[in-house]
């Protein structure tokens, strides 16, 4: 059994904690070092976590929280980063330059022309950009990025349709869970008996990232997919699980049953046997009132996009509801699946 | 001071109770009779209400709950109906045939070709359909209907834009409050840590009713406005206040400041001095995270649509957020405002 | 491997559904028949459930819902009843008379002098009352009852203290989850931004049932434990998990560490190897802000009482917080554990 | 009409903002200066508030936020302090020494032997301690304190019973609203589908402050009332309104109707005509499921304690439920009512 040493940056936050928990019994990866904010430096990892390290095995719980600099992580070939963007911008290149494979959940480099933005089922071929990146930047390591949580849920829903029918335009309204804002992100006074139609920076991400994901790699770069996306993002009093109301127009006409079949048959990672990959990245529910965050966010271990309510749209072609677990598939699990893809591609 | 006797049908439910409460100190109307379900017949009105008649003056609190038949309401020129649709379908025509002016919140006759569907600021001229209705049905009274709650919030937002610029197509995702489902409408187990992307029949109403409202009266009928509406309706854990995320395409180009000015200057009822009419039916908020249900639903006594977040839409022309109080402007207050309009038109 | 055929009465409600789900892979028991309300008679079981039978194996999902009469359950030696009390009162004796072992979650017979009220860790010896019951009533079967959900959480907390130190008096305020009221039990309008200090009949149960549980069996009856209990019951917007704030006065003085040790060492079922018994029925948490419903209700599979905040009480002796999963240990799991105890005692 | 210039310290927080809003149209007091945290110094007051100064008249909205030092407040005879305790400890004595009348909501000096802790209906006579304080500390001004929010709700409920019957011991479990923790006090992730049985320092306050309030002034000091209080404090997902489940033992036996009469007749401030005093500081509701936070917190403008569910307690004598608005009567309104009492006593 392979065992690759992993360092987790920002390991005490909500996403970093989830990465560590998901790796606790991973067949390929072994958490060997963790970093966190200054007030936690030197503390036992379990004690630095908000949940006291619930469910974390002793060998991880006993790690000392380090600063996010390369010295403490020299042994870790693989770096999974849950750093805040303002820290990630400076820190991640240092690791990449020092030869580490960095998979980052931060937004800092998602749209950089030589940095792959990856959803493994959607654009594994974009990893070729790593070679471009290493050449241009003269790095022995590299940075690969995980998209915004809402983007991932959305991209799994539309990628097979984009491949089969083309997409001309897309409207999406997201109802996003509180955990997407991290610890301290939303005050309880703000969100009881309320929703908030504003999440800083979120609409821009959803309007751009999917077009990079669905873009074509050629000539050492990505040509963004050429269709317009309009996003409205709303925070709702749900703990976990982003729900998205989509309307889309296809390039070529499609019957509803063709769309359902396309989703059902879409298993792009099937041959790779990645430990965290869901058997079906898209799951369609027939009930008229599904998916719902609390009932469906944990489908396929939180790694799938669950879809329902496919129906004709009087303005575009189809309406549908998509849902995914923002902390698992949308963040921690997404980062890990990218790392598994890198291993499968021989890049680890 | 005029004093018109009013009968309220379905007066013990959430909407009917609100109608009665709003009429408690009304300058023109005086509640003289109330009806309710069979188990409440003969009970004192205050005791039949879920809230024990909080804030209701004694002369109303002491009314006995009657059945919804015309005998108990013979004295009431004006009938305000909050009956469930399946009851309203049979009962309301009996009242209209007997000479009563019926303003109904039920969906039963909203789309009937000879029944006005009215938002007073939007299409007061459609009241001319009353004459057609009386002629065709040989009624001495008539039925006028109040639209679906989400439709009203939406229509106030778009009516001035429709008049000024034309509308080509419109997408709306609604986040609807629990009170829209009435007492017993939503189980608490369903909606804590959750949202539900399904409200039976709601999308159809929103996709059709605004087009009747914005339609033109001519030749004894209404020609529906000719643009497509696409609606997605989601129930959220909010007590009162429907929030709507809109995207729309205009017929003629407009700058954002033209749109803001159009809303600001829109005061179609100004000359009529209707007691329940808001000074400004549309209120625009500049803050980036408004409107919010809990903070803004009571603006202008719950009778206005509060708008915010106007911004360019990459797919259609503009995106915006609209909010209104579903029980006040969207139901009880809307019914009362229609009655005031009827009075102002000399039809009471 | 033994395999005892089980009939579940009231199998489509919240508790009955949970019983069936918990039995899906039980080593001793096999669900062979299910009953439900009249509108579900003859329907496929999975379709009659609110959750569509999520996670239920095919052989159970395909059962037809029967009426709660003995004919459909002739094969089932063991009957687990989640019937509403008003139905259970009539139905359960019929089954017992016909030779079935009935374990009931209904309140109907909990306080009957010849019916055991059982928490297996607390008063397994009360099963001797079965012999009294069969003799008096001339039944070949019998009824055993599971206490009220709040009673169970409470009893696990205090039983070892009662045995070790005696209890003189006890105050408890419960913060009870919505699921305790069943489907349709609490309207969402009632409980958002609110709590309700009233649960019909609940305080009486908590003030009497623990005293039967802790009572002594002798002379063919139970002498209730002789101490006063005062209960205040409040419904709170929590999905699952009843939290209880206790103050108690002991008969004999005890240091806090003696109490902690008493809980830690309390493993009364250890030798019996019952499949559903938690290793430790009481789990103590040291953190100052635990237990909490969402974080701790699933400890030990929802079968333990989780305790925290033990501290001196200025009025009685000690204050503490106890928490348990009302649907698992407090209802479905409690019923199953009693059935396992009956098997272990040779009464099945 | 008198018009006393008031300075509000900590005027941008939740309590301070409420003080200012309640004073906006006060007949006696006029807000003339406001202080806030360093990042707000020099900003326009309305903009420094979380709610943008909603409902605040222009002359207050336009005030510049000052530092909490005496220079900016030289004109203000009356200082109302909503400072955090760690700031209040240093700042408030400076104001008192400089001759200001300081009414403080901070805990810093509540238990100081020469500082009055006041609920105007309960212990107006304790204001005599001001003279002791000025003598001992050689201050020309003075500090008077408002109790903890839960204490106030509790004290209004029990003060008339203490006077009429005596109290021997008291148990209370509080279900406290989120607003009691201030902005940023509770993360939304913590409290959806959850309650938290811990509020730092709160139980100590409730177990001591009421005994000072109900104590007797003599010999230049307060002899604390001699009965034990046991408190358990739990945070619940309610926006405003603390609900308290009480059990109490009286010194002398009393029938329930004597207690009800005692509450009903209790109008200790009647002769003083204080603008913010509720006509009845205690309101009893007969419905079995009241009071409830959302339905009853605004009774008497949020200035009363609403009581219900009076019933026999099997351990002590009586159980009851009390409720009060933590931000109004429990904080901002309580501070203002004390100031009105000071005026009425000729101390302003």
C-alpha cells in the first residue's frame, strides 16, 4: 500500500479540519504535519480544533500545529491547503517552488492562466497545465486548485450536458449553507427568521470558474467555454449543503429523458478507482420536492451532486434543482479527490 | 365618514385573521360578519382564532362565526374572501349573484376571462371587466381577485419597468416564507436546517398571473402581456416575507439610473388617497445585502415591494432582489387595497 | 443464529419507522409484518413511509401495510408497538391475550400495576411482573412497556446515583426536540424564533414513571421509589435530542468525583451481550458547554445518556445537564433493547 | 418640559443602540453625545451602527462617535453606559468622579457594597446608597447599576411574592435569546438545530444579584436577602426574549389565587408617572402554553415580565414560567427606567 505523507495547511478551520478528518483512514495518504494560525502554534492539533478533534486518530491528534512555512513540511510531498486566500497567495508559491505538490482550496490562483482549476470528473486533462506552470515559473513543485464550492456542485450537474448538447447560457440562484462562511462567518442574529441575498465575491466566482473548467486545453492554455452564466447568491439558515436553482439553454435540442440518461451514464472516473470518487457523480431523484439540503447532502458520502425537478423553462430550455455538500464535495473532499487524481496520473 | 359593512369569509385562517386585524380601525370599512370552518360555527370569533383574537376590538371579537352562506352576510355590501380555493369556487359566485361585491384572495377565478385580477397600482383599468362579468353572468354583484402573493411582490417591481421599457423575458427564483402555507402548512421537522424546492402549483401562478395583470383591456377582455416568465419556488425557514431573485430582459435598453428613477417616481395611486396605499409602492435600498425578509418585510406597513441589488445580468439585462410581506401586501392588505380602489371608483 | 419474527404496529409513523430501520440488519429479529393507519392498508410499506423507506431492505420495503389486528401477525412471536395511545389501549391486550410478547412505546399501560415499565439497565428484575400479569389476566402473551422518552434519558442519568447514594428530590427542566411530537406535531410557524413551555401530559409522565422504574419489586407488585420529582417541559427548535437540566438532592453526601466514578463504572448489561446495548449507558463530557443536542445525540449510536456540567447546586446538592436521543434511546431503540432483554431472559 | 442632556457610552453595540433608539423621542432626556470603539471614532453615529441608524432622528444620527472619556461628555449630566465590563471598570468611575450621574448596564460594579443595583419597582429605596458612595469615594457624581438581563426578568416575577410571602429557595432554568450575547456573540453554526447549556458567568449573576436587589438597606449597606437561588442557563435559537422556568418555595403558605392577586395588584411605581414604566410590571397569561418569546416579549413595550403556567411543584411549592425582553427591560429599557427614577427622586 502506498503511503504518501501529507501536510495540511490551515488545518484548524472548518475546511482544513474536514480534510484531516476525511484523511484519517485514507488508503494512500497519511497526515504528517498541520499548520494553523499564530495563536495555535505549538498546540496539540486536537485541542486547536473547534470540535476538539472529534474522531481524529491519536497519531494526528497529537501533531503540533506548525506555522505555514516550508520547513515544518519538508517531509510532505503533498500539501493540501485550506488557507484563507490572503495567506494562500504568499504561502502556496513558496511550497510549490520548494518542490511540493500543492492542492489548494483558496481562490488565489484559480484563474491564473497556468494553474489548473480541476474537478476530476470534468477536466482531468487540464492537469497538463502543470507542465506549463513548472516551465514558466521554474518550479519543481506545482499548484493545482479546487473551485469554489458552488461552482463544483454546478459543474458536476452541467458538465455531462455541456459535452452532450452544448450550453448556450445559464442562470443560477444559489441557496448557500452557513458552513460555507466558516467559523464566525455568520452571526446567529443575522440568519434566524431570515435569508441574506449577498455573499461577497461569490457571484463573480460562479460566473467565471465553470467556464474555465469546461474550457479546452490547447497551446499551453485554457480557452474558456463560451457561454454566459448569471448567478445570484443567497445565504440561508441551513448548516451544510448548497442548493442551486438552475435554468439553462442548450446548443442542441434535447428531450428530458436524454438529459436523464446522460446524467445516469456519466461515470468519467470509473476506470481510475480513486478512493474518494463517487460511483455516480450525479444522482437524480424523482420525487417532486427533492433534493433538499438536510435529506440529500450526504448522498454518496457527500461527494455527489444530487439533482431533481428537471422541467421545461419558459425562458431558457430547462429548469432543475442541484444540491451538493459544500464542505465535502465543495471543499475538503474535492481537494482530496484532486490529490487522488494526481496520484493516478503519476504526478505524485 | 363612510362606513361600509364588510363580511370576511374564512376569517379564522392566517389570511382571514390578518384581514380582520387590518380592518379593526379602518376609516371606511367595518367588519360586521365573519365565517369559518364548520367546527367553529357559533363560536365567539376571538376564540376561534389561533391567536385568541390578539388586538381585535371587542365588537369584532364578540361576533359569532357563521357558515359561508349569503344569509349571514345579507347586510354586508362588501365581502372579502380568504376561503380555500376548493370552497371559494362554489361559494363566491353565490355571493356575487346575490349582489355582493366580492374581493377574493383565492385562486379559483383569477384567470377567468371576465374576472379582474387586480394590483391597484398596476391595472386599476381592468376593473372595467366587472361590467363584462355582470353582463355575461347576469350578476348584480361581482368578483374581483387578488393575485398570488409572489405575483404581487413581483408585479410591483416590474410594472413600472414594463411601462417604461417593455419586458421581453423574466426569470425569478422565490424564497417563500412559511406563513404563505397557512396554519399547519409546513411541519417544523421539514424546515429546520433545510429548504424545500417545491410549492404545489406556485410556479404556474407566477408564470401566468403577472401576464394577465400587465395585459391590456380591450374588446371586453384582457390580452395577456406577451413575454415569458420562468419561476422556481422554494420554501425557506422564514416566518413572513417572500424574497425573489429576478433576472429580466427589457425591450428597450435602459441604464441602471433610469431604472432607479422609474421606481422612485412611480406613484400611480397618489391622487386617490386610499388609506392602505403605500406612498411609494416600490422602495429601493442601496446597501449591498438588502432587502432581507426580517429587516424589510414591514417597510411601509408591509404594503411595499422593497428592492435592492440591481446589477447587470450576464444572461438577460439586469438582476435584482425584490421582497414583500406575503401576508400583508401579498394577501390581506392586497385584498383591502382592492376594496379601497373599488370604493374610489364608485363601485361600492 | 436465532431469527425471531417481529411484527411492528404503527410502523409508518416516526417511531415505528425508526424501529423498522433499526431492525433492518438485526442479528436476532426479522421484521415480518407491519401495520399502519387505514389509509395505508394494502400499500407497499416503503411507499407508506414519509421517507419513502430510505435505507430499508427490499424484503421489508415490499411488505404490505396491514391493519393492527392479530390475524396479520399470527406468525410474529414478538410485537413491537409504536401505536398512538388511544389505539394501543384496545389493540395491545388483544395481541397479549393471543400469546404474543408485546413491547410497547405507548403510554397506555406504563403505570398499570401488573405491567413492567422497563429500562433494561435500570430494572431488568421488574420483568418478573410478567408472571403476575399473565396469571391475573389469564394471558398466554404479555405486555411490557418502554417509558416516555424524557424519562429514559433521565433514568439512565440517575439510576446509578439512586443505587449508590439514594435520591431525596429532583427538579428537571426539559428542552425537547420536535421529533418527539411526531409528524405534524409542531407547526413550523410555532417554533421559529420561539420556544413553547408546554407539552401536553409530559410533566406528569416524568414526575411518575422514574419512580416506578426505580421502585422495588416485591409481593407481586412495584413499590414506587419514594422521592419527589418536579418537571417543566419546553419544546425547542431542535430536530432530535432532548436536553434536561437537573438538580437533585442525594440521601447520602457524595463528592463530585464519586458521582463521576459511579457513572463511569456503571455497566449493568455488560454480561448479557445485547446487540443494541451501549457499552456505557452514561457518558460524561468534561467540556463546560456540553452536552449539546446536535453534537451529542448520536453518541453510542443514540443509545446513551450524555451528561455534563456537573456542579454544586445552591438549593439541592448537584446540578447537571443530561441529553439523549429521543427517537433512538427514548423510543425505537429503547423498545428494541427491551426485546433483546426479554430474549436474554428466556422470555422469547 | 425638562430636557436633560444624556451621553450614551458604548452606543454602537446592541444595547447601546437600543438605548439611543428608545431615547429618540423621550420626554425628559435628549441624547447629546455618544461613544464607541476606536475604529468608529469620528464617524457619523448612524453609519457606525450595525443597523445604519434605522429610525434614529437626524440630530442623533449626525452625532460624531467620540471616545469614552469625560471631555466629550462634559455637557451631559446623565451618562448611560452600555460599555463592555472590562472597559466600564476603568471608565465609569472617571465619569462619576467628574460629577456625572452614571447608570450602567455593565456588571463591573453591580455587587460593589456602595453601588446601588436597581430595579425601580423592586428597590428604589436602595438609591440611598448613592450618598454612602459619594461620601466614601469622595465623588460629586455617582454610579448606579442595572442588573443582568435574566435577573431583571426574574426579580419582577418574585419581588411581590417575596414581599407578600417570603421566599425560602428558588430554582431557575433560563432559555436565553441570542441577542443577549451581542453582535458576534453566537455563531449561526452553533445554534441551528441546537441549544447550548452554557453562558459564561451567567449563573453566578443570577444566583447573587436578586439577593442584593431584594436585600434590606440599613447601616449604609445592603443585607442580602437570605435565600438560596440555583440557576442553569441555556442559550436557545430565539432572537429576543429570555424565558425562565422557575420553582420556588415560599416562607408562608399561599394559595395560587393569592399569588395571582399579588402579581395583579403590584404597581409600585404608579404614583411616580415615569415615562417608561409599564402600567403592570407583571402580566399573567392564562393560556396553558404561554408565555412564549416571540408572542410575548413585546408586551407592555417590552418592559414587563410576562408570567404563565403557575402550578404546584412536587419538590418546592410552585412552578411557573416567566419571560421578558432581554434587550428592552433586561438592558436598554431598564437603564432608562432607572434614570427616570433618579429624576423622580430629585437626583438628576
